[in-house]
C-alpha cells in the first residue's frame, strides 16, 4: 500500500505527434518521489502519458493507497486542463481524497487552481520539504496550518484563500537522493539522462522555469554526479546519457573536473554524453576536454538571428557568440542542435526568415522552431498580457502548437506580434521546421534512432519502422502536415514568400 500517489498529467496538445515525440521521464515528480521515499514514505508514480486515467483506473490506483489518500499532481500551463480532469476523477471516486497541486502553473496561478473546486492544497515553489511536511501532517491526522510554509488552501469556515508564510529554506541539492530510476520501467522510457544542477542565473523573458527555482543556481557535487553516472552506465547499461541541466557549463572548473573524473573512471569508453549550453560559456579548451571525455552532442538555445531581439528577450548573450560556438563545436566533432522561437514582440517577417537561413547555413544537425508562448510567470506574459488570446483552461498555450495542430481543430496562438497575423506566424513556424529538414543529411539525423540529445523532438525506432501500425500513423501524420502546409501556402502570401525564399538555401 502507498502513502501517496504522484501524477504527471497528459499533454493533450501534441495531437498526432504524440506517438513520435520521445517519451521523457517526468523528472520533477521523480525527484519528489525519491525524496519522500528517503523519508520513509511509500510512493507510486503515475504517468498519464503511459496510463489512460479513467474512473476504473483511478479506482484501482486509489485502492492501493492508504487512507487518508493523498494525490499530488504536478502541472504546467500546457497540461493543467488534464490535471483538473484527473483531480475531478479522483474526487468522484473518493471525495475525501486530498488533492495537492504543485509545479509551475500551481505556483504562478494558485488562486485559479484553488478556485477550481477539485484541489485542496497548492504547493508553491520547490516541493521537497513543503510537500513532506504537509504529507506528514495529513498522515498524522492533524493538520497544523500555522506550521506549513509555501502552501495555499481554502479556509473551510468562510471560503477565503489563505497562504501560509513563505519559506526561507533553500533546498541543498546534495541532500536530495540520487534520482529514483528504479521507479520507472526501462522498457517504456529512455533512462539515459542525469540532472546535476538546479536553476539558472539568467532571466530570459520567455522562460517559466525560474518561477520554481528563482535565479538560484546550485549544482550537485562532482562525487555525487560520478556515483549517479556509475549507476547509469554500469548497472543500467545506458550507452548515451544526456545532462538535463539548464546550464551545464555554468561552472567552468566543475566541467573540467567532471571530464577528468569521467576519464579516470573509464566512463568515456562505455557511454557518450550530451549537454545544453550557451554560446558565451563554452570555448575551445572546454570543448576539447569534453570531447576527450566523450561528450558528443551540444544543444544551444539560439532563439533568434536578430541581435536586437536578443537584447529584448534578455538572453545576455549575442547571436554571434552562439554562431561562433556552434561552428567551433562542429569543427571539433560534436553533433550540434539548436532551438529557435518565432513570435517575439517587435519581431518581423524578415527576422524569421533570417533565423531560418542562419539555421540552414551554420551546419546544425538538428533544429526545432517553436512559437513564442507567454506562459504565466514570465516577463513576456506581463509584457503582452493586454494582447493575449487565452482559451478556456489555457488550451492554446503550447510552444509547439504551431507544429502539432490538427487539420480541423484550430486554436489561435496565444500571442502574435504587431504586424503579423495568426496565420502567418503559425505557417512560418511550421514551414521553418519543414524547410530545415528538406535536406537529406538533416532528414537522416531526424530519423536516426542512434542520435541522442536533449533537443531531439521526433523519434521512431528501427523496430517501430517495421510495424504496419507505425507506418500507417506516419502516413497520417505526413498527410496532416502536407495538407496544413498546402493550406498556408494557399491562404497566406507571406507564407508563400517565406517558403520560396527559404527553399532556395
């Protein structure tokens, strides 16, 4: 029997792409699960991406949970609608179950969450100690709200929303146990990942992660990292490991130290590694050390080809720094990926075309183009909130919405900069992804199951390629993309212009 169930809701906005988006482990609830387990609690993780949650399955899950039943649900804006649906299902099965929401959306929009009618508590910010104290009190049968921190709830007596005092505690990441890989089925997930730091010292206007970690940048000790790598490589036999750190190269000396320790332990002979980095924090000496330790892939958040937009989005680096680092990485034998975002305030058609051309010209192995999404909690949200289009339950708030949309079910993009139209922005995002891969080498990289990296967004295994069902689904997906491209080329003169200028590269 379990003390608590932690749920990761389904992202309903991927459409036909869901089948081919690499399945990622819900890391946030995994970290929390490992922490709670280390404190003596029995935890069950439920990933709605893998498990259909209806009344029957919810009943089965709750039957395996000690009373009072506690269900924690981690929500982002993109999947909060699914989170509410799950919470209501739980309450319909057991009205006395305690529902706790955490994560980015719950932290930023706690009033909305508590007014939903299906949530008992909100945990704001980092959840380890806050959730542990709440869980201990619930299981002890006596909730002393004066002792709680970073918690929101509705006062039963008068219906007021009440927030406990904020916590002064900062989580020491070395006190958090090694990630509980054993709680995930290795046949259903790629477990080749590690998280060795928390937070990021920067404050880009489009990033909502800082809502949880603020700008505190903390990294796990090198000894702990090596112990976790040893488990991944020698116990789980993972041949490719991606560091999921937001800013892996944030501490230069630490990277050199990790590279030396990886070589000393012989890990570089058994596995390859990939990281996300920035153009202003990596250079030839660092790349040389990383290549010697068998780091094979780098991902850059380039975002734009406009230096003016770089200033606007507060990246604190330049386009030139990214381009120079990418070219150097290619020269030194790395596979290099990059992400771009279309639709920032003041952005023009020419800015988007320039970004596509940059991606085509600098030798990237993979690229992804997303639509700018002003998620609650970001500086961009405050900047453009008067021009936002918000559908019920934030249904149109997806940074991949321009790519993953269906043929007939259309939702407006949440934000379109002045001078552009919804059709033009959505069409150019879709076309940029298509045009980048109208190149045999890039197309092979997209479909290559051996290529790993934190930016990989499309995946089909060799085994799946031999399946009739997979081939049918790929055909349907290809047909959907083809007809959407055809629609934009017919309906928008700017999309036609973008296509013909982009295809000439």
